[in-house]
C-alpha cells in the first residue's frame, strides 16, 4: 500500500475518532476553549500572547477565549511581574477539575470500545499508538 493511500484511509478515521472524543468530553466549552484551557494547564502560567502563539490563533481570538474561560472561573489572571502591562493566566482548581473530568470520560468511552476487540486487534492498536506517538 502506498503512503498516500494509507493517509487517505487514516485521515477520516482519525478525524472521526477525535470528533467522537470531543463529544464524549461533554461540557459547554467549544473545542477551541478546551484546547486553550488544556494548553494553560500544561504550559501555564502564560500571557495571552503566548497562548495565542501556542494555539496558533490570533490575539483577539485568544482574548475572547480567555474572557469566556475567566467568566466560567476556569482560569485566573495575575499581573505579569516582568511586564506590568500584561497578565498571566493560570487554570483554577475548577479548570483542572473540568479537564480531568473530560479526560476520564474520553478514556472511559475509548476503553469501552476497546473492550469489544480481540487480543490481536488490541496488540495491533498498541503498536499503532506507539508509531503515531513517534510520528508526532
């Protein structure tokens, strides 16, 4: 099989899986808001500009996303000690809890689906996960 054919088969499968996982997470946040919250949790505290760069979104978009997250008490802002004109954003305990809840729901969904597979299929997926992790 050529790599372009494999890419053609993998792309929609990965896209559908990612969409289904987002749906399983539940909640009222958009995918962009969840991604931003996760980035802040993993790499924060961040300035709004740093968040925009990491998420590859425009600064005004980051500002809107942060406003929604702050309004929901999922992040907090503090003054940036190195630049008093800017702020640093961090997740709140509620934000961390929401991320953990969403992760648990996604993991549970995927585990239920994996439970229906044969040991051979599970071994194949385990190997595929290793390969995809190495690719990325």
